[in-house]
């Protein structure tokens, strides 16, 4: 009975560490990759304004209001290493991801996962001018190990991940349109 309780405790600890991004299971064995997105939003602001809304917290001073969502560990002129905080499981836990973020002004922002609840994520925001506005398109891929078990886990993580990105797109749209006076 004690062995069963210990196994259950270890499984629970493993789940907690994985969900919160404190432990990344990266074996490379049975890796499966699935798409994230694509989805897009049209923003009534020019690409440089939209780009600046996205890049400013990474390349400049991160606003205090974003402290619960983002901490820049290191920044340069066209790249940053940043932790992102995302509430999961109804807000009972927070997933922390560490990502490199690269900037190709004003057309592209790329994200590469360094540490998180899965071993592989690549993402991209593509900004395209369209009829005086900007189309902001999101695409990505998420990879997990351990074959079918990892694929099941990827489905859970991807749903939360895409929901967080959609919330970000809404915020980006609102702020860019406010800055350009078109909200």
C-alpha cells in the first residue's frame, strides 16, 4: 500500500512539474509535431504600430501591468529571452515558459520554446499591410515525445496555448487601434 501511495505521489509531482513548466520531458523518443493555428486578426493600424505594440515589452521596459504575464530575462536590439506566465486549470496553476523571441521589423516576430510543458514549440506572428490595416497572422507547431501518450498531452497543452495566443491577439488589436486612433 505504501508503494502505491508513493507511486501516486510521484505521478502527482511529475504532473505538477510538467504542467507548470518546471520540468520538460524531452527524450526525443516518439516525437510527434502538431500545428498551432493558423489564425489571423485584421487590425486597423499600420504594421509598424502593431509591431511596436508586440515588441515594446520585450525590447524596452516591460510595463508593470504585464508583470503577471511576462518577465524579460535578457534583451537585445532584435531578440529577447523571456518567461511567459499563463494561468491553467481554471487559474489553480500557472505555466511558466521560457522562450527566445526574435524580431524582424516590421514583418515578423518569432518564438522558440526553451523550457515549458512540452519539449518543442515554434511560433510566428506575421504582419502584412492590407488596405490601410494590418493582418496579424499566427502560426506555429508544438511537439511532444512518447508517441500516443505525448500526442494526448499535446492536445491538452495546445488548447490552452492557442487560447492564450487568442487572448494576446485581442489585446494587441485593442492597443494598436487605440495608439493609431482607430478604436
